[in-house]
């Protein structure tokens, strides 16, 4: 097993937290520092509430300079630090480690620059994803990566997780939209990587920082690319008698040269859950699968592609194909999809969302295999997913009150990840590795692979102070059984749908 | 001159190892600009398998041999000349197709596969690799990635970084490692693909790569707009504010236009690739917009359309003057997109004979000029213009004399120490392409 570079965290060190807190207060001002136990409680977990650890101290800087000061203090006292945006992450990325300072970007909420002519926006990391679009939508632009947590998650968190969304099939994920970053490195120094212009000479450090889950420093300014909004958006809904047919239709659509803005699939169990709970009356209960396809662009291309997609769905056995252009009608077709996770919550006392990726042509057999695995472990698994890019979100329904259920669900979740790897895919499409999946990294990567990635960490985070123990497996975290008494629930957030 | 090193001959077939003296003049010429004047490497090594390559690198590592890495050597002139190269290693014979997952829109090939081979594999599936880099006939995909070399198609499909999904490589110590995967969406582990893209072979030798492929658009149409500078700039802004979706949107200098026989003034070239109806509709909208602004306009379809874009690329790649065979320079630069036209103008003022292409969406461009015009002072002036528009200028190809006078890379940021630390971790002995890149 590869051992994470983690000297700071591995040291059995005594910290004088009173003195440390005073030092932070002195350097940053009392209003920037949270040290009372009750107030620290809100920071003890992210969206994955199964892991909890209270930070010893939280700081809320407002500027790059203050972030740098905070990190320099961490170096002085040799304490690890963990960055936190909105805390909606689903892999325990922002989970405080033992004896750590949490650096929260919640007060770094300024949109620093909007340059419509050059299609660029520069923001502080605490800016909420959807604010970017709000800032430019009046002029007909939008920021494309749209995680379903977008009304609450921060751009800094998006950058750290390389977040995706429903519309990343056509337009790409966060990394394809970040042009440059101002970073405070783990030693407190400040660097500018990338910029307003892409492909500066030298290594693409922007590319390595995006998706590094806070292990290489803290982004304090982020320059994003914005896109022009499409003239026309149309949504098609098709229902199928077999999952194979729906899967073949997905392949057929892509094979015909159509790249939809989004392409989502739900299986029979999810359809019924939605109809039981949300009663949308949109999705036929006897369908094995439904497919939602959103096309966008100029009317001249959307209308042609819409006909093609409808035709292909029919050729692959779709019983009905409906389409909608009007925003209200489109919302109706999407409603069931958006209600899917909430519906599961009502169907079953608890549910667990997995995030894995497979090559999309492997969908039919993988879904069958997931159902088999569910049977073997004794759980129902519903499937709601981004079919266009093969990003699965299997939902395991269980009851946490049943002793031992959790461990079994975790084991099933793990088997599903192994299946994804076997199908040629990945253990995470958008939620990240964090604390949750680090022990599955060896499923996908050899020792040499992990060692090479660690070289990047050693280069930029040599003392291991930035978000230690995340991403990479360690004997301590993966050697023994997972700690007991966990609940795998995702914290519900008002007004936020889950995808 | 050189007896074959027994250790190398043990791990390589005879055909994979060529002493410098026995190398064809053509290969010698390709390699020469990458090496400090007066020096010659011992061998050109062309392994046939990844394992052979790994063994060669292990030996290089153990014996402190410096290696120069290439594919077919089409761009060995790019970058600084290396010091003390012992072996030149080409990945050109690692050219197998691993998997064309057409339904998944991904392709996995060995790094020595040429772009041309790749397009030939993809075309029957109505797919293509959305890259139109320099030297498209000889360039291997490994070299294209290492130089992050994308052309006009970047406007719709992004740069090389946006297309690369997974890599396998031999590290400086000879270990084989990988990152990413074969799926279009994947956040597991660090994105080493980004470091290798544009890393000029200084972190490892790519052996296998997975790329995103795209369906070939059903129809193409190109609109060339010419006229008053102010009107053209207005046009460009209008396009940026519209929902028009060209796949390429380039400013082309008068000299470049002339060489393609499509005019003799600076043009804004818009290429549409879409369903037939949309291509027609969008070109029509551009025509109406252009008319309003009093711009000249010509529309290309079919073979001439395809030929035009091939010409643009060919002319930029022409290494010597077609008239008198004299030397040229090739530079890559970037500016804020709104400064694209002004940059074309400035280049014209500095040397009217220079061919320029700038992508209007990203502000990234290439210029090919006569070496006689582009001395240190001219390069310096253009570089400060680019930097004042938040960009950069890198001299890719130039006579050795000019390169020695200049910092060819022109990196002006504050992150050099971070880059050097990464290099230090990946290649502590500095045996891979030493001295060639920004990091030394
Ligand atoms: C209901 C719900 C729906 C979701 N839907 C999606 C979805 O559709 N697609 C998707 O991809 N994700 C989704 N997520 C996951 C989550 O919202 C994203 O990962 C998001 O990007 C996290 O942002 P955050 O601000 O909450 O980050 P946090 O959870 O606070 O932090 C996430 C990681 O980023 C690091 N970090 C935060 N800020 C910085 C910074 N400035 N610099 C460096 N590192 C930093 C942290 O250390 C941590 O490792 C969903 C989550 C929920 C709860």
C-alpha cells in the first residue's frame, strides 16, 4: 500500500489550542476566528454526514492576504488545515481532520470582475455557483457547470471537486471552464496560475489544482469562462420496455452525431418511486426505463436534431415520445427526474447515493449486474443517472435502524464501484474521493500510479498540512474496518435537488 | 564510430537502435535543432513496445543518460536546444490502436500513432479527433499532447487539454504509471493529464492515451468577412454576443489570406459545422450582419471549403520561404480575445510578410514570419504587446542565433518555483529533455 505523504498528521503531537487560537485572533482579528465548541459544531461534517470530526478552530478570512496569513500561522504551529466552501461535498472532502484548523471561504463572496466581451468572470471562492449565472444572465450569458447543489455550493468547492452537472455532456465539467486561479499554497505563498488567457507557457498548474480537493492549497480568486445562452431548448421524454432498449437508444443518438445538452435515464423503480411520491403523471409506471433528452442551440439545429432523436428512440422501441419547448412544459418533463432523490427518501427510511462512471455502451449489462448485486446483498437499488456520460448514481434503499444495515450497504456500494472499474470506468464521476473513497483508489490505480500522484502532492504540499489523509489510502484509514455508528444519510438542504 | 552498447542491444531488437552516424540525413536534420550546436547524440532508439521503452529509460536512469524524446520529430525545433543528449528516443513505433470505443466517443491509442492514422481509423465511424495542429501528416498524438498543439477547431472543441481523458506513461525512473481513465467523466485522483499536456516531455514519456472523439459534423460552410477594421471589430463583437455557434472563428492576416488565394486583406473567417439546415441558416445570418456593416463576404462550401482550412494550416507550417528558401520563425501567442484584431495589425506593422492566425474566442494565435524580420527587438515588442493584453508570446521555431538571444518561452508569471518543484519530483536527475522547457 502506498502511504500518503502526511508527516504532520501522523505525528502524535500535542497542540496548545488556546495559544493557537490567540495567535489567529491576534493576526486576523477576533471576528475572523471561531473557537467555541457550539459554534464549531456546524463545521463537523460536509454533505456526507457519516463522517464527523469537530475542527479545533475555524477561521473566516475575507481576502487572499488573510488566507495567506492563516496558512502561514498553520505552518508556524505545524497544524494541518482544511478548506471549506459551503460544505455540500459528498465525499467528506471538507471533513476536518484531527487537530486541524478549518479555513472557511464563506465570507469571500465578491464577484471581482465581469468582462462580457471576453466572456470572463473573476470571483472569490465563496461565491455561490448560481450567482455567476445571475450576474451575467441579463446580458444573455451563463456559467455552464451546474451541479444540482448550485444554489448553495461555492465556486471554490466546485473547483476543488471538479464538479459536474446535468449539462456537462455537451459543455464539459468545471475544469473545462476555469481559466486561471490565484492560489495560496500550503506554505502560505501566493501564486497566480493560468490567467485570463489559456495555455500560458509552462505546466498547466490550473489543470492540476482543479479537482485536487483542497490538498494543494486554497483558491482565492477564480477566473471562469462564461457561455452565451442558447436560443432554443427542447426536452424529449421517451419510455422503453427494456433497459437495453433505452441504453441502445442512447448509443443510437450519440452514434447519429447528436450531442444533447443533457441525457438522463431513470429505471422502473425510480419511476414508480417518483409517481408514488411526486405524482407527476409524466412517466408511465410500467416502463422499464425513461430517457430525458435536452437539446439546445439555434432553432435551426435543435428542430432537426429533435426529430432525429425522436426517430431514433422510436426505432429502438420507445412506446411514446413527447417533447416540450415552453419553459413550463419542459419543467414538467424534468419534474420527476428532479424529484427522484426526494422520492427515495419517502419510500425508504434511508438511502445511500453512489457515484460511479462506466463507458455508456456498457449500461445494459452493468444495470443488470447492479440489480444482481442488490439481490445478493438483500437491498433494492434504484438507478437515476446521467446516461449521456455514463455517470451512474445508484441509490441503495435501507433502514439504518436495522443493526448492521449500514455496513452491508457500504459493502454493496463498494461492490458497485468495483463493478464500475471492471466495466472500464471510474470510482467517481463528480463527487470526488475525499475521505469516503480513498480506500477504493487501489481498485483503479496501481501503486506506481498513486505514487506518481503523490509526487505532485510532495512538490506542492511537502509538509502535508493541506487537507491531510484525503484522496490517498493510508494504512491508518484503510487498514482496519471502518469506524462504527455511522449514518450514510445526505443532509437534506431546502430547495436543493439531488442529481 | 560507436559500438552498440551491449546493455541496450540486449533489450532491443537490432532495428530499434540506430547509431547517429547511420541515421538518415532526414532524421539527423529533424533532431539537430533540438540539440546544442556541435553536439551529437549516440543513438536514435525506437522501441517497439512499451516494455522495451521502459527498459531503455530504466537504463538511462541508472546510467545518468540524458534523453531527448520525440515521436516523428516534426516539432523537435520547438523549445530550447538540449544540452548533452546521449540518446534520442522516439515513440513513433508505438503506434497501435488499442480501442476505438465508437459508441462511447473515446479512442485509446499508443502515443506514437499519427493524427492521420487516427483520423483514418475514426472516419468510417463518422467520428474524428477534433484537432487540427501543425504538421498534421507526420505529427504523432504524443507530440501533439506534449506541445498542447491545437488549431482552429479549438473554438468549438477546446484545446488538447479538453480532449485528453487518460494517459499511461513511462516515468523518468522507468516505472510505468497511469492517470485518468477511459471514460468521459472522471474525478478520481490528480489530473496528471493536464501536466503532460504542454509539458514538452519533461515529466515522462507518454505511451498510451485516451481521447474524447466527436461525430463529424454533417455539413460545413465557411464565411470569409473582409473590410474596414472598425466594421470587422464590430462584427466580431456581434458574433461574440450572438448565439451563432461556429466551430472555428479566426482572424487571418492579409499575408495568410493571400497565400490561400482567397483575398489579400485581413479576414475574419467563420466556419460552421452542423446539420445542413443550421449551417445554411447561420451563414445567412452572418451574411445579413456583414451586409449591414458594409463588409465584403465570400462563402465557401464543399471541397474548396475543406481545402481552404488545410491551406491555412499548411501555410503556417511552411518552414522556409517558398520564394527563396530563406529561414522563418514560428511563434505561438495569446492575448485577450478582444485584442485579437489589434494584434494582427501590430504584427503587420512589424513585418508585413508575416502570416498570422488568431482564434477570436480564446485569443490564441500562431505566426509564421521571415527570420530576417523577426529579430530580438521585433519579438520583444510583440511580446510586450501580448503581455499587456494579459497574454504571452513563445518562440517555437527560429534560427539558433535568435533563440540564443532570447528567452524563447516568455513565461512572465510567479509560479515558476512550483513548476520546478514538480519537475524535481518527477525527474530529479533531469534526464528527460534537459534544458528544453520553461523549467530548465
Ligand atoms: C443535494 C446535493 C446535490 C449535489 N449535486 C451535485 C451534482 O450534481 N454534481 C456534482 O458534481 N456535485 C454535486 N454535489 C456535491 C457538492 O455540491 C459539490 O462537490 C460542490 O462542488 C461542493 O462545493 P462546496 O462549496 O459545498 O464545497 P465543500 O464541501 O465545502 O468542499 C469540497 C472540497 O473542496 C475543498 N475546497 C473548498 N473550497 C476550496 C477552495 N477555495 N480552495 C481549495 N479547496 C477548496 C474542500 O477542502 C473540500 O475538499 C451535490 C451535493 C448535494 C448536497
